[in-house]
């Protein structure tokens, strides 16, 4: 795919006219998908897909286009040139962009990550035995993912990696569920089977009668998957410098009023794992490590070059959307085997669902408990709880009420596949909080 990317870029850049700037982004994959229902394979297939997105700048005006990558190359080349001509006609009709950022050549890069993944022909025999005897539904996705960026200033980046993920739920006959994910780069059969076994163990508890809770505040353990859901919210009107400047950021109080989170809380944008390319859609390369919240204090926001130009800030080459691409939260000292004892009596929340801001600028999040969420008494799981709505603020559960952080960090991948397999995910531990508000 890299060779095809090089070929099409060469054609496009050679056809540019005076005063035109062009940026080309490439996204592709060679993937295996397996859909499982009732622990049986219901659908399987191989996907070989790629596309180009184009950004043409002329006279401080910008126009976007896209094409599907395919063979034969000569046909695709003709389609690409037609798309470029269409963009030329459209761009002169658009208004000028006062904060446009022209492409530059700040150096090129090439990063290719190989892995010892699960071979396609062995996937079914490796996956199914651990599922035997339970109603498991899920999607297996594995294979290579490709990203490329090049511009007319002469800069080029290429990134490819190989990953896998099984995103699944195990369901009881009366439709109670335990959700799990197993993902990585190198396949470990024993670790996979242990992951499924842990979910099956939780499913046994789900068969007990549900406990109904009253609204109120509860001592709570959030498993890593639940913490990841909270951290994802930082990318939505949170850590973005544009959001802070526009007054709609959940972290705005940390800038304007000196609000802090717990000194135990550390969050960074960390590309050192190599699972995500450091270059953004403009081909700009982010720092390999950028602290965002350090010991509870706001250390940095994500600043795109466009935001930097508009608000006279220094860019750290975030994406245009200023969302986290490789968030990592520091672990703490609470060992997994001691979690229930440390919790004592309260809630064990494995997953959350339907999160949204109920008060964006106040950092207040609402959502539902979901799947394997349990009531714990005296350090022992007693029963699953009925689904409850929560409404609480990051300044409490990542702040004043944060008591301890788990020692074990878990990588929770982005498993979306709407326009192709997504890269990245969140690496985080679980957290223990003294008080968490259930409202309905």
C-alpha cells in the first residue's frame, strides 16, 4: 500500500498549479473480521480497503475531497485527477479562511510495526474453545492498519501496524450481560483464555437476583474500562485549547479559577507505545510525550496549529479536533487482589454507558451503570445491581473523592469500525473513590 500511496502522490503533486498547496492523507487496512453469536461463527471475511482524503489550498481558501483507492492504477489516477479538477472549480468559490495553516516540510518519517499476531487460518480454532458453553456475542478484528500523509512542500509520513481485538459480551438467558475486550499486538493464548474465564466468573454472579439501590452517594471501585469511559470525555470539550478559549471546556476552571484534581491523578498524551502515528492530518509531528494533568494540575492542553494561530498560542501539533490520540493515565499502588477488601462496602462498576456532559463547564458527567456492576459488602461481591443513572463531576471522582488508584494498567483499544478499523485507545488503571453519586 505504501508504494501505491507514493505513486498517487507523485501524480497529484506534479499536476499542481502556481499558488496551489495540497495535502494528501491515506487510510487503509488488510483485516480479518469474525462475527460470533452464541459462541459460534456466524460471519467471517477478509477486508482489503483504502482511501485518500485531499485538502487543496489556494488563495487562502480550502477545499476537501476524497477517493477510494483501487486497481488498476491508471483508472484510479484518472479518477484522482477528476477530483482535483472538481476541487479547483469549487475552491475559488469559497470564502477566505483567516486562520488557514499552509503545509510545510518539517521532515519525513516512516514507522512500520510488525507483530506476532494470530494467523488468519488459526483464528477460529484459537478463539472458540474458551467460549464453549456460554452465549457469547462479539466481533473479532485483526490485521494490518495503514496511515500516510504527504504534502506538496515535500514532506511524507508513513505508519503501519498490526493489531487485534475481540470486543464481546456474554449473556445470561434473562439477558444480563458481562462485557469484555481482549486486544493487543502479539497473541497470547493463555492471556486470552484468562480474560474469557474472568468474564465467565463475573457471569456467575450476574445470575443472582439484582439488588435495587436508592439514589445517594456510594463508595465505588471503577474498573479500568469504566475509567477509560471517563477519560474519553476529556476529548469532548475538555482538554482542547479551543474549548478552553471558547469557554465551554470541562477543564476551564483549572485554567481560570485554579481548580485542581487529586494529586494522585496524572494523565498524558503518550505516543511511546508506537500503537498510534505521531503525525496528524496536517503531517505535523506531536511530542512523543506530553503531560496533560500532572499531580492534579493542568499542565498542558492540546493545541492545534489552527487554534495556535487564532488565539496566539504555541502549537503542540494536536489534531484539528484537539482530541487525545494516545491517552495514558498513571497507575497507583492498589493491587487488584486487594480491591474488594479496600472497597469494603459499596459499588464495583465494571462498565459505564451513554456518557454525556450534564454540566460541561462544571465538569459534570451523567450516564448509566451497565453490564457487570455489583454490590459489595465487607469485601465480597453480593449481587448485580439494577441499572442506575449517575451524575457526578470529575472534580470529585478524579479530585476530592479519589482515594486510591490501581496498580495494574489496562489497554482499552478503540474498537470502532464504521469507516474502517480505528487506531489507538486508552491505557489506564482502575480507581477507588470515597463517594460517587447515583441519582435515579
